[in-house]
C-alpha cells in the first residue's frame, strides 16, 4: 500500500544528447509501495527517465532523488533492482555462473544464495537451463534471467525497463502475480511499457510522448477524465497528434 513519503522524485529533469532533447522538464513523484507505470511508444523517453532515476544517466538539467538522496548515489545500489532493456548478461557463462557472479557482487553468500537462486529460477521456469551458456538462450529466456538478477538481492525498489518483452502470456501472468506479491510486501515497482493491458495493471501511470509527461493518474482516472473506455483511447486523447 502506498504511503505519502516518496520513494522517487524528479524535479525539472531534462536530458539532451547533443541537439536531441530526450526529456523535457519532467516533474514526477512516486510514493513508496506503488506499482508505477511509464507508458509510451518507443522514443518517448521512458528508458532515459528510468536510467536517470537509477542514477545511470545524469540529467542535463534538474535532479532525481531516490529515498530522499540525490542520484547518482552508490550507497543506494543495494536497495535498488534495475533491469535494463538490453540484457546485461555474460554470454560465455552459464545461467548459474551469471547468477553466482551477480550474487557475489551483492554479498549474497552460502545457504541464502542457493535458496534465493533456486526460488527465482523456479519462478521464471529456467531450472532446466541453469548450466546452459546464455549465448544459447532465446530473447525471452534472457529477459527472464535478467529479471532474476534484478530480484536476487531483494531490493526495496525495482526499476524495470520493458521486463516482459518476449515472454509468453502464461509466464507473464505469473510474473505479474509475483510483482503484486512483492508490492504487498512493500516493494516499490517502476515499470516501463508500451503494452496497454500491462499498463492497466499499474496502480498509477505517467503517459509519455516526445520526452514529456502528457498525463498522470490511475488507469481508471485517466479513462474517466477523457471519457474513454480504454487506456489506448485515453492515450490518443492526451498524446495523439
């Protein structure tokens, strides 16, 4: 359940790469315990905003804060789970070797490491692929393994960039059930998506278009305020040309 104390804030955040302005004066606040969605098409600025929130990109203007601390802040990294859109895996290593490596970075040792790896591998249906090199994984399997890595250290907040792309619908539903379970335990989840039915699962959304937030609110409120029956129709009202 969300509280009034923010996990994340962005204040007047802009980001440019050369002459290309990717984010334009973003103001955003995300409360603890929310499942917050960033909804928009490719090129809307979702990934750049998530990277700024994670402390991986420094805004050209403005600032981002996580747990009240200005980002980037290395002290916070063990409290954050980040899953990039591009899978950051060592393809010459097996799935298990990747997991052992990342677990060691997070200081997860002994019995707890084994238990955590087994728990998450079972959840993501990768148990029979543990000793296979990730170079042989399909795109969907790489996404599943990347999500396991983001979850390994039981972070207080998850930043997930298109986490279920390439994952079959049945497993995607199981993953969302797990997100809800984490959320009920207090984990804040920030997820980017361009899929409307996935956006509808979020407790609150920011609709993005061309580097700007064009609307924010609960899925129900966004539909009600536009007098539309679907999020897709609401997005067309707010973000359509």
